[in-house]
């Protein structure tokens, strides 16, 4: 009986994985097609917490040189902590192909809790996790296809959603830096028209939801680790980010960016 139960359970899990794979459509490893040309951009944006309280600011800079694109985004919070993502990608041939970058999370004293180098081409994540006497080295070989997007690259996927989605979904790989590095797929879904208020105005936007592309039976840890997040995008040529609502860098602390 135990053997039969095991075979039944295995069959159920395999069926769930097959259904999930069919729902994805586009392969997670295939670089997305870029419809909009990327160039040099920079600026700052306010971070809001519960009760519309200002809790920090995002600093963003993007530089393009030929087919290479560099982006750095730092979220600085009022308590002194910060989240930082750096990315390097190829944007030639109308494709967004990740090369590598870095992800750093600092506590209120400025000490790194996570400091990871992400080498997409070599398929390796290295650095440290933890602080003081609990800091541990990380050096892991992982599968990182060219469509591995994190930090600033995620909005480029949102921006080019219409040109790449299949069955209303766009799937790509990502790296979650905390509490320990994890690699999994994210699914971006167009949830339709929505309205948001900004500076006394009502903006008509589209709402895109980002959530792990795994079945909860297959990996409940990832579901707990990464709650869903929403991007609010102003339609246009090109589309523009009007807001974000979700957890702070793979934690359950809710923030809004506008």
C-alpha cells in the first residue's frame, strides 16, 4: 500500500508540474523582446508605508553604452537600512539578455545582511549572508538563463509585457537574495484596467501582478517567501511606471512607490 500511495503522490505532483508548465507558455529562459529603446535615465521616487507615511526614497540611474545597459537602484529607508540592486544587460538585437550584477541589503547600521554577486553567464551566485559572527560565505552554481531578471530589469519586463506575454502571462527567472539565495520563476500577469490617485489626480492605468510561477503544493516555501506585488503602468509609447505596491525586497513589510 505504501508503494502504491507513493506512486499516486508522485503522479499527482507530476501532473501539477505539467499543468504549470503548460500555463506558462513562453519558456522562462528565453530573453524577452524589447519594443522600446532604452537610454540614459535617472531620478528619485518616494517610498510610502502604512498610513501614507513617507518611509524612504528610491534613487535610480540607468546608463547605456552601445548594446550594454547598466542600471542601479537603491531604496534608502528612514531607519538607515537600504536595499540595492545593480544589473548589467545586453539590449542589442531587440532582446533583453542579463549578464550579471549585484544585490545588497543593509541593516539600519549600514552593515550588509546580504551581499551577493550574480553572474548570469557563469551560472554562479557568490558573496555573503548574515552579519557579524553569523556571516556565512555563499558560492553556488545555479541555472541562470539569459532571461534572469531582478531589480531594475523587472520593470523592463513589465514595460515590454504586451510584446512577450503568452496566454496573458510573462514568465522569467529571478534571484531572491534573502534569507538565503533562491532561484525560481516569476509570472507577470495583466490584471486589466485600474485607477490610482496621485498628487490629487486620478490616473487610468493597467495593473500587472507579479507572483512566483510555482504550484503551492510543489514549493510552499517560495509562496511564503515572495508575496504578490503589483505594478501600475500608464499606457503610452513607451508605457510609464505610475506606481508599485507590494513587499519590501522579499519581506512581508508592505510599501508603495509612486
